[in-house]
């Protein structure tokens, strides 16, 4: 399960970040323009927004496995269409379709594995899944550096397209989620899957305990006054991080090229800088708990602002590698701390997914305009103006976190929204369900 789900997310992350290297080649060869490049990126994000919303609806109605297969088929075929595009306009159309598959994979991947993993080890397995996905950026940068000079930009669409179709064939062995089957009243099918898991466990000498009876939390409407603060906070932080990720990271090879480096040099420097991504996530594992969420996010935001400003002044290869690595490290430290740790903590279980979807959806919508904003700022002040704008956003994030952020470290998961105990519906204790897994 980890390999097949993680493989899809790895390809998903890989494909998102090949854009930066490809667009540099298209721009310098005269095949495209800055405006068309911006449209290419925005079309990707528009497709991902549709995939995010539609994927969740399809997965709930038709099942996780069906959605897995559908989105990989869309993504794989659309990637191959990108490789064969005869002009930049058709490339943009194919990329929009590809984005639909990209958005769906993110929605279904983490949720599907979570529905199979026991609660005692769910965090560890989902962290492994996230780690698998994060290496897509490093792989995209290294392979772009090695393959584009030899085979051209089209090979970077062929690789994820073929890989997606291979995983599509391999994923036929993935079982449907028993939890989804149970919700649909397909109890016999769910029991076959769970019984197979139990039989495998017994064959390994494990002793199984009786299934637990767990309470069902009472559903609540999303838009209530008590959720305004965390919704505003989460949305602002997600917008800032999406802007930094797609306004700085995706355009990094272009920025380095405009600062006087050759295409190969800029891609090589980018490959070294992407090592800061895993390093940032590594530091987040230790500092988020020791410093607390508020201090980690506020301090990380200020440091990211400083590093972005410094990066705008770099002209040498060594300076770009060092400062770029540190910039990546701080950005991905914030991504890990905010997206993976803090955002789920500030919403109670009964509305956590919906509130997260609202925050991510708003960020995706804002990211559609990021490429055009980057081009606008670049035309008027170069790289320095772009990174200064991103630095200002990081400062805004630090201020908003100082004003609205509540500390969630070392607290129970459902206390992050600061919901008064007396406001909770105590009748939920009378309602229960038996979880077969």
C-alpha cells in the first residue's frame, strides 16, 4: 500500500516541479514567452483545483480504488500528450487536463492509506508517505539537469506519463477501503478484505484483540463563529506558503538564468538547493515540539523573509547554492510545520477535513494568479522585486500567527480550536460504531 500510494504521490510531486526547468528551456529557445509560461503554470493550478474538488466527490461516491485508477489514467495520458504537443497553446491545454489528475492524487492518497493503518501507527506511516512524496522535487531537479541537455524538454513529460501508467497497472492489486464499503452497506466485501488482513497477521504470529467500540463525534456546520479565527489563520498561512512554493521554487531556474547563469548551471544549482527540502522537514520534526508551534512558525517566517531578501542579491554560483539551500530549508520547514503539523491541530475532528479543504482551496485559487504576479513584478524590478514581495508575505504570516495563533503543542488533537468544553454535544457519547479494522 505504501509503495503504490507513495509511488503515485512521488510522480505527482515530480511532475509539479518539472515545470520550472522546462519553462526555462521553452523561454530561451523562443518556443514560448513569459506570458505563455505563466499561463502554463496557472492552467496546471486550475486543473489541480478542479481535481481537488472533483476527486473528493468521486472518491466518496464511487470508491477510493476507482478514483485512484481514473486519476492516474488522466494524468498519465495527459502527460504523454504534453510531450507530443506541437505548439505552446496545445501544451497548455494538455497541462490543464494533467493538473486534474495531479489534484485528485493528493486528495485520495493520504486519506486512503489512513483508512487502512491502525491508529497507533498512523502518524508514522503517513509521515513515510509524505517523505516519499517530498523526494519528487529532488528527483525532478536532478533528472532535469541530466536529461534535458541530452534529450530535450519533452522527455520530462514522457517519464512521469509512462511511470503513471505502470503504477496504474500495478494498482489493480490495491483493495478497496473497507471503511468506504461499510459506509455504502457493502459489508460482505468489507469483511473479505479485513478477514484477509487478520489472517495475514495471525500467520505472522500476532495476537489480535477484539475490535473496539468507538464513539461517533456529532457532525457540526462548518461556518460557525468559533471557527472564524482558525479558518482565517489557516487560509492566510496556506496562501503564503503556496505563493512561496510556486512563486519562488518553481521559478528558481528562471531567476538564476536571468542573473547571468547558463541553463545547465541554473539547473545544477537548483538540484543542490532542493536538498534543503528534506533538511527543512528534518528540523521541523525536532523544533516544532521543542519550540512550540507558534514560536516555530513565527521564527521560521521571519528567517524565511530574511533568506528570500538575501537570495535576491546573490550573483555567484557558490552564493546561490548556499543561500538557496538555506531558503529551501526554511520554506520546507514552514511547510512541514504548518501543513503537516499545525493546520490539522487547530480544527476539531468533526470539521477538520472540511476546514482544511477550505484553507487549501483558497490557497489553490490564489496560486492561479501567482505566475502572472511574478511576471508583473519581474518586468518592473527583476528578481529582487519578486523575492521582496515574497519576504513581505512571510512577515505578514509571522504577524498573523502572533495575533491569531493558538499554541497546540502537547495538547489533545481536538483542543486546538479552543472550543469551550461546555459547548460540545455530550450526546455523542451515546452514539457508537464498531470499526472492523
